[in-house]
């Protein structure tokens, strides 16, 4: 063993493919993964945010808003 840590997620296979990211605070974004780093900072192109329901902020609706090219900090992502 070299003592080197390996990342659990192999995001290389998702480069230039559509991904959906759930962010802290309930926001949900889809887009094309263009890049990432060891800290799981993500770069998404053609990103679209799904807007939340006004009555229940934990639910998303079919309404969207375009975001374009975004960089998402790893601490803003959450996992299930």
C-alpha cells in the first residue's frame, strides 16, 4: 500500500455527459460535466436549475431557469 488515498467517485467517466447535482439547501442542477478536481469542485456547462415549489421548498417543480456555465464548490454538494 502506498498510503495514497483514492477517490470513491470516478467522475472521469461522466466528462461531457449529462449529470444531475443536488446542492445543499435543496437546489437541484443538471448540466454537462466539463471538469472536476480532487475536492469534487465541479464545472457544469449548459446548467439548468430546477425551481422549488413555493408551498414546499424541499420539492422541485418542472419549472427551470438556465444558468449556463457554472462552477460548483464541493461543500455545496450533498449526497444521498
